[in-house]
C-alpha cells in the first residue's frame, strides 16, 4: 500500500453469536451491581461455548450480591434469549464463576485519583 493509505475492515456478528450473548450477560451483571450501589466497580468478562458460560473479573460492591445471585442473573439472560436446546440450555449449562473482590492495588489506584467518576483500574475501548 502507498504511504498514507490503509485498509479498514470491520466484523459484524449476528443475533445468537456468542459475543452478543456474553455482552448481554456482562451488561446484566453490571446493571445488578449498579442497581444496588451506583458507586460499585465492576470489571467482568464472559465467555460462552457449547453448554458452558464462564464469568471472570473483579468487583467492588455491596455484600448482598452473592455468587448465587450473579449466576442466576447469567442464567436468566440465557433463558430470556431463548436458549433451551441440547447444546446450550439455560438450566443445564455449566456455569463457572471466577468473579472476585477488586484487587486492593487497583482499588488504591482508583481511590488515590480523587475523582471517583473518572477512576479506572483497567479500561480500554476496542472496536473492529
């Protein structure tokens, strides 16, 4: 390619794609925390494959949000999407939950910034 020119490509995934399912699960988990505490901190990733959902990340929020509650939220998202088939069923899928308390180092870094609205321990914007 000549200098100053580049090729730009994008990917678009359709309804039912694992990326969309994962985004909806992660969004629902964030919403759950923010509903209980608008100042909660949530960094959650979701992976989905045949009959399995894996949750991982760090949170800082109210203690009344239990592991069981988060797992119910994830299953409810899959149910609402309509997955009730042998390869992916909201009731029968294996759900692994590796969400844990926010790292003290990240919490200190965010707290030290003084501006709670702008602090983030790990943040990026991806597209494409």
